[in-house]
């Protein structure tokens, strides 16, 4: 067994005993283990959501479309058109 497996096993035993220490009474060791588990679960959830929801459903389609837009040479035209529409909207709002 290598050292990383040993450290993982020792940590697992310590955290299990820390959680079971709540059966005796509420103590700081239990609170530390509880906060550790909640933080670990929240971090795991965020990483899983990032890789399964954010990247495939938002980031990759967005960057693919923007890259295709720049490759086609229409990015400057669309940017200029968008800025012109914003200027016209601001002028109409101020009554100019």
C-alpha cells in the first residue's frame, strides 16, 4: 500500500470517529468534521454542476458560436450594428 492510501484511510477513520463522537455529546471535534463534510459535499456538487451543466450547455455553445462568427468576418459588422442601435435608442430616449 502506498502512502496516499494510508493517509486516506487514517483520515477516513478519524472522520468516522469524529462523527460518531456526537453520540457522546456535541463537541468541537464533531463540529469540525461536520463542517468538513458539508464543505466537501458543496464543493463536489459545484464541480459536478460545472462540468455537466455549465460547460456543455452554456460555455461550449457560446464560444463555438462566437468563434464561428469571428471566422466568418461578420463580427465587426454585427458589433457596429449593435452599437448604432444602442446609440439610436439612447437618442430616442432623450428626445434628440
